């Protein structure tokens, strides 16, 4: 979903920086390290604030929950990202979009310090999931009670692979 959002920003020539938190180097401890890790010439705060002087600018951080204390014991990366958000919060023409699972957002003290408007996304109905799986893998999937989802992983879009392999007789 955030990838589609980023594509729309790109199509509309709106500058943005998208960071997938779970892919950041483990050793990041400051904004300079973050900048090097994602291949920027300057620190993100300076770049985004500079862009925002003339037009709306967006910061997207995906998978913030992957750096929460319950998931990642080396949490320097989370601190760097949260400090970036704090520095940019309230700045004119800066819009920030963060993604995190509800559990981590509600239980990690550092994530709770972010004062943000929450938007909870619901999973689609099973009928929609099964139609999407059928369309993606060009295989007819029934929606009767005997269908068993073996590996449901909506966020990574691999939600139907195991089911379809099983239905096609290729599951091990």
C-alpha cells in the first residue's frame, strides 16, 4: 500500500523519502549513519526541510514496528528514525506517514511517544483474498469451507502461494 502511495507521489512530482525500516543497517546510531545507509549525500532532515521550503514534501517510514523493542534488541535504528520524525514534525510543508503493527505501536513505549493520527487498516474479506490469489496465479480458488490457507501473509503478498501449490499438487 505504501509502495502505491509512493508511486502516486512520484507520478505527481511530489518529493518524498521512503525508508523501509527493517532493511536498515543494524549499526545505525545517528542521522549521518542513516544517510550513508540509504545513499544520501546529506542528512535526511536537511534534505527534506530544504525541499519543503518550496513545496509539500513527504517522509514515509515503513515497517517501523520491526524495530520495536519486542522484535529487535538492537534499537539504535528506531531511535534514529523517531528522532528524525520529531525533528520534522510540525515543519511547514512536511507530511509524515509511518506504518507499524498495532501491537508494537501500543506496547513499545518509544512508539507511543509519537503523537500521530492513527489509521487502522482492516484485512479484506476472505472472498476478496481468494479472488486476488486466483487472479495473481491464474488458478481457480474456491471459497468453500474446505479451503485451508496454509501460509497467509497479506503484507508480503505471498498469501496464496502455499494454498495454490497444495491445490495444484506441488506442496511438500
